């Protein structure tokens, strides 16, 4: 096996954590969700961190946690939608493992994320969110693998495992 780590990137609600958990299980590797790790370290929710300490603080923390996790081996890492769209993070991940973009159409994102209260970005207007979605694609597309995330989870996992072997 060429890679010691798999990083999953993509927009909110693209299934990064679900696919990540399943992929780690299949590979016999560990799974870490960057948002969960941040919440554990800060003993606060993502929404709480945004509210109390601001977005810039959260973004800085994301990069720090990613750097820490990138030292570990046999690890599947799911990133927050903003982290995978950070060019510095993308560069780091590409140097440290296989980067997989789980791509979903904007409409699919709307349906899947509907009613979610925990994601601060969803408080923005539809136009703003659409702009963020478009802009982020410019970075996500630098991933090694670009997958259609509307497919079922086992198919996505199979594609990634096939690429690793
Ligand atoms: C964010 C996505 C979230 C979380 C935070 C910010 C973003 O993660 O990191 O709410 O900027 O897109 P998910 O992609 O897992 O929803």
C-alpha cells in the first residue's frame, strides 16, 4: 500500500464522516473526524466555538488539528467543508496521503443539510452559500481522486479501496 492516510474533503453533507467510518472499518484503519476532534479538545460544539471565539479561531484550530493528525499512520481523516477548501491544508494533505473529494451537486447539498442547526455557515443567505460552494470547488478539484458522492456508501468505499490497492 502506497498511502498511510486517506483525507476526505468536500462540501457540507457530502457524506465525509459516513464514508470515512466505513472506509476505515474496511481497511482496518482508525477513523478521525476533524470536527469531532476539535469539539473534544475544546470541550465545545462547532457552533459554540464560532459564537464564542469566532470563525478565525476555528479555522486556525482546524489546521492545527489536521497537522497533528497527519503524523499518525493507517488513518482515515474526514475534514470539515472549509478545511478541505483551504489551499494550505490541501497542500499538506496531498503531501501526507491520498486526498479524496466527495462531490455533491448544490441541490443535493440543500436537501441533505436541510434543517441542520449545528452548522454556522447555514445561517448565511442561499446566494452566499452558493458562492462559497462554487469557490471551494477550485480547491477541492486539486484532490487526487474526484468521486460522485450521490452514489451509495459501499460503492464509494469500494472505489477508494480499489484505488489504494
Ligand atoms: C464548515 C463545515 C462543517 C464544520 C463547520 C464549518 C464549512 O463541517 O467544519 O461547520 O465551513 O463548510 P462539515 O463539512 O462536516 O459539515
